C-alpha cells in the first residue's frame, strides 16, 4: 500500500490538481490546468448563476480528482488516497469554506470541503486553507521546516502572504484567517494597500512592492541613466528589476536594499511576537538570492532585540517553485493525519 | 481535599508570594514582601557573591512558601499544593531559568525551578514565565479569557508586556521568550527604547510612553496653560496625566488620544497576525477607562482589515490590580495540570 494525498490549488485564473506522496514528490499533475470560474463583464452576480458556476466547478474538480487517482493507480497498484488538501483564496480551515473575493464570480461563500466530500464520500479527509498557510505546511511536512516547531513562512508574489507555525501547527486563530503579516503596518501612513489601508508590509515587500519602490526612487533621485527609467509602470516587472540589479544598475540595487530593509524590520517584529526558529522566504523575488536575502538579513539583525541576534535562521524555502502550491495544499492531509493519530 | 497553587512574583524590588485556589482567590499573601536581591554600588558582580545572593534568595523564598502553606493549612485541613508558578524577569518556561537582567545582581542565569524543587521535592510542578505571560495565563484560567482559545493580553506599566494565547495555550516560541509586542516597531525611527532600538511600541504605549507623549505635545504645541506644563519630566506620572484629562485638560486628553491611536494600530497588526477573539488590556493606565479605551478602539477598528471590523473584543482585564502578579503566576500550575491530564 502506498499512501498519497491530493493537492489542489485554486488560483485566480487556473486551478491545479496533483497527486503527492508522503515525501512531497508530485506523482501526477492534471494538464492543462482547470480554468477557475471568472467574473463576467455583465453583472451576473445573481445567486442562480453563481450556484451554477459553483456546481460545475466542483463537478470539474471531482472528475479531475478521479482521473488523477486512476492515472496514478495504473503505476501504483495498491494506492491509498489519504485525503484532499486545498489551497484557495480566503479559505477557512475551520468551516471548509472559500470566502467571497473580488476576483471570483461566487456571490456567497463556497463550502468547498462539504461539496467535494459529497461527491467523493470515500475520501475521509478534505481540508482547505489559504495558499500561504498551505505553503507553510508544505515547508513543515516536506521542506526545510521538517522537525521544526516554530517558524514563519513568507510568500512573496503580487502580495505578501504568511503562514505561522507555532508549537508544530499552523496558527489559524479564532476565525481561521490568522497570519496576515502582509497587512501589518510597515510604514505608518505609507503606500496605499489593496485592502484600503496605508503602509502595509505587502505594499513594500512583494513583487509589486519592489516595482513601486523603483518608481519612488526614480521620483526621489536624479536617475535617468538607469535602464529602469526607460520602462513604464505597467511594463515593469520585479524580474526586470532583478536583471538590472545583477548588471549593477544602482537604482535596481537600491530597490532591493530598500525592500530588504523594510522586510527585515517587519520580520524582527515577527520574531518578537513569536520567537521562531527560522523564517523561510518563498516566491518569485527570492530568485534574486543574496540581492534580497543580504539586506533582509542585515535589517533583521539590526532590528532584533539583542537576545535574538545571530540566532534566527533566514532561509530560502525548500519548496519547488513550480509545484509548491499543489504540494503545499497536499500537506494539509498529512498534518491532519498526524493530528488524528 | 482542596487544591491550591503557590504564586510567586519576582519583581525588581520586591518578591511576593501567595496561595491561590482554582478560582483565582488569593487565600494568603506573605507580608511584608520579600526583598529581591539588589545590585550593589561596588562592582561585586563576582561569581561567588552572585551565588551567595542567589542561594540566600532561594532559601528565603522556600522558607516563605513553607510558612504560607502552613498558615493556609490551619484553616483548610486537607490542603493539597498542586504546584508553584513563578513570574520573573526574562524567565524561560522551557528550562526554568531567570535570565540575566540589568537590575538583578546575578551574574549567571538562575535555575529557579531546579533550585526550588531541590528544596521542596514534595511539590511536583514548579514552572516559571515572565510577568506578562503569567498575566495572560491568569486571564485564561481565572479571568475574562476563560473559555477563550485565542486572545492577546497587553500589560501596560513602565513598559508594555504581552502574552499571546493561541489554541488555548501560551505562545512561548522556540526560545521561550515569545510575545514581546512592546518591542515591535510602532513608529519607524521613533523614540529611543530601553533595548537600544527606536520607535518600539512600549516607548509610546505604557505609563512612561504617555508621559513622553505629554512632553512631545508640549514641545509641539503652544500649551503653556496646561497644568502639565508646570510639572518637570522627572515629576510627571501617568496618573497626573489621567487626573488632568479627567478635568478636561486638552493636552492630557490629546496625550491619551495619541497613545490610543498608536496602540490601536499596533493591536490591528496583532489581530492580523493571530486572529484573536479578544484583546485584554491590563495595568495602571487602564484605570483611565474610556479615556484610553475609546481612542484605542477607534484606532483598532480603523486599522483592521474590513473582515475583522466590529468582531474583536477590546476588554479590560478581569484580574485585580493588587494581586494580579501572584494570581497570574499561580495560573501556570493549573495550566500545567491541564496539560498533564
């Protein structure tokens, strides 16, 4: 018998489904990805349309799960599916729902676990959480966090997501939505955040944040010789900033340095909150390596209470970029098995 | 049989010892308090002197514990001492030590639990933590946090202490020192903090912080008619600011308003971290009641993610000011019994 877990990542555009073993190997991945239902141009946010989209989405997911299990079962005869773990926007571990978000067409919360379990009653464990929490569990179960009891997982992308591991388990909090360090205030009255507030960490420390920093620096300095001065706001990506930094562009280097300073300071706060053993960074901007890690580490050490200095490990995530979302989601299953046993 | 716990509060000047029942009633308190060993003028920070002071301090504490048990035993014949809980500066729950602090004369960490247990081997449970953590456990076991699984305890005094309850237990973190929100950055590059850093929350939100705010406002405005303008920095207390605010002194009112704004913003961060059910405020400045709570609540709600608004309870601690330190420390014992059972 070989136990596997299904991992599902419900993204804004696509939904990925995979089969993952206890060691975090992705044995199978549905290709092409499923389309996540999209909001239409016309305001069709009516209950019945929303329900139809929801039901056909669940139908699609469960059909693909069956297909994935069948496919893997061909090469592994004694396959046992331990459960399904789902990473989804605004997902609540406690009640199994995906909340209402601006990007998705659903007018009500979607009871993901209940709807999937109704279609696949033979699968005992179906759990959801958001993608950053799933990544933290992935790091705990398969990655650099194995054997650790306390760490902070930071995912850098369009925004900044967080998963907090305390006493060996994810912190969900009272409402299931704990771990939103991206919405901690990093700079009082600072940049506008998508949530409506100002100065939140993710407006500085994320792929988007790095880009915004470039434009702030362009405004501040007289830097027209930077190659980044030739690129419009809409065209600029964090990758371009990285490429420029690698070639020694001073503006790009300063953008990474500034990003690291802000992130390091906020991570020092996180250490003072939670006394973690390590902080893992995951996501596109971490490809910049020491260009990002060095200023983060220096700032973190600078802002840490003396007691913590040179003690907190700042590490790149060990999850693979391409499969982390599915693999992280699947970790929910093993964590749940651990709790039951 | 009636179970009681011993609570000990090792303060900078005095050490208090009491006997507390399962409901948090203080049955007996050692009077006068024991003197906590003090640093001497001459540099006597030699190992042998430190060890002598430590040993005589432990001797004093254990003698007083025996005396307290005997005294309470006279009125409660079938007394059972469940354990000893100690609140002490820089105390580490995991290894039972009190760390080296600037105020105390000990040149090395003091292994409080080991030393006390060696003298009182009949007592099975001896646990330590810092005073803010002890207060949080007190709130959980005896106070307004009974039945809650996730809350944040803020103690306002000379500094700002914190205890974090997650999943029904205190967050100690990897090193045992988690929950230092007082040393989270509230205002980047702001006021000097005792720890050497700048802008930490406790430099704004504490009895000392309120006083510093008064002087900042005096510098900023033309406020010579305020009664606080007549008091020197060394003479001013948070209580004087409160008294002035009650009488409508605009400067004093603004000081509370500003304190509340900063604290509310940092508490919003804490909510985004941990998704607590409630936040409890404890300590001298909370005697100001709505003068403090109103601006904190307004700021908290303002800075919370929309999802959390009007959901987080901001509550005064239910611990009694006079006995909270002893009673909180004693809660360590019942919490430990809960874990064992």
